[in-house]
C-alpha cells in the first residue's frame, strides 16, 4: 500500500507552463503519474505535453476531476495558489517552491485548518509512491516498490537514504519530503500516523509519538549534529528553541523511545535491513541467559 499518492491520484500542476513546472511534469508523466490538468492564468485552452491548461483551479477540477495539486509557481504567488486549490476542493496540495514568506504560510495554515485540505511543503521535494505515482522532484529512478515508509525534512538526504535502501533491494511504500521551513503543512507526527495506519508499510515529539503509538519498527537519522547552538544549517540544521532541539537531544529522545539512530544516511538502510530480518518468520531469537542458582 501507500499513503497520500497512488494510482488514484489525479494530478493538477499549478504553474505547468513555466520552466520548472514543464520539466517536472514531463518526469511525472514518464513515471506513470496521472497528470490530468495544468493551470496558469491567461493560458486556458493551451496544452502542455498533451495536458490541458486552464485559467483557474476551479475550472480544472470541474472538467478533469483533479484531486491533488502540485505547485511550481514563484514564492510570491504560492500562498494564493495554495488557497485557490483548497477553495476549489483539492484534497492534497504539494508546494515545491522555496522562499515562501513565513507570514504567508501563517495565513495559509490557518485557512487550511478550516477547509481540511492537506498540505505538504513548502520548500520540499514532494512525494513518491514507487511504481504508482510521483508528485514533485524526487528522482524516480532511485526508488523501488516495497514496505518501507520514509518521512524527512531534507530533500538530498532523503534521496541518499532511498538510494541506499534500493541498493540493498529494500523497496519503499511512500517517500514523503515535508520540507524544512518553520511554518509548513504535514509534519512528522501526521505522516507517522498515516504510515501506522497503512497496512503495508519536532523530532522529540515524534519520538514520544513513536514510543506511545507506533507498533511498526522505526529507524531514525538526525542531521545537523555539528550545527552551532542557535544557528540553522539549512534543512538539516537544528534550531534551538526553549532549550530543546539540539541534535544530541533529538538522538537521546529517540534512544529513550527505543528507536535506533543511524550515524550517517547510508546506515539507515543497514538498520532497516536488520529490522526486516528480525520480523521474518522463522528468525531465531536469542535465548535469555539462564539464571544463576543461588545457595540457600
């Protein structure tokens, strides 16, 4: 199974006529994603890569039944693009664009809490359910279908982990890049809940959720271990808020939750391989050491 995107995804591309939109739409189509519509104001009636273009999201949804949108528009227009999709009834929006103002995202998240629309991003690589649907910029050629779900902030670190898994012949159910912006859509806990419910498949808060609710094995990697306190090092960095948030604190939280933490991205695949091997029927479990007899 998979979460968020699959063969039933009917994708609308907002900003399809731009360079980035056109390039990644082509890749999504070639991967097998069902791209049903594009949207660029003033370009209604055109076609891009055989995909019909509409002036508004509302018209695109009415004529094609699009249920998911991916956004490749400039940062200054992203908030309006997300809200237009939500108001048109789109169930899931993936915003790839980086540099979206925080104040815009505060307005967006408040509105989405009313509409119920799910948002991934902004400033994220998107989603891929290998062999089913690719929405965003995650390279499809490094993925393989399988049982492992991935959720991460950093795009390039996500790719490294996916590649390491595939090299070990361990496939993925869905890979979700949620982005590293301060105000964003779906976070770790929401995606973990979806993975927990899937029959196939803040970090301290995620660790606490894992300890209390996850029945499926979880492996973690914490980036930014060399980040100075108070300084954010891109997606991977740790920003210190209220005395918490250092990489060391995150690692300690995961360890307390019983979650093994990889030292580097490639080691994630090794830890997952160990978890999967332990779950296979017939796997021998180590016997507890016999108790020593004490003389009375």
